[in-house]
């Protein structure tokens, strides 16, 4: 199995979480986005 596929998935999840942290103002959603990044 190639290492590229899990790496791309990890980068996509990190980017979605980062967008959630930067774009949201609700504390619960920000914490959920931080959990997604971890």
C-alpha cells in the first residue's frame, strides 16, 4: 500500500479542522474542529 493515500487523507482532515477553527465563532464547533485536527 502506498503511503500517499493516508497522507492525503490526514492533510485533508487537518485542513478541514483548520478551516473550522478559523471560520467558526461558536466555542463548541471550534473545539470539535480542534479534535478533528488531532
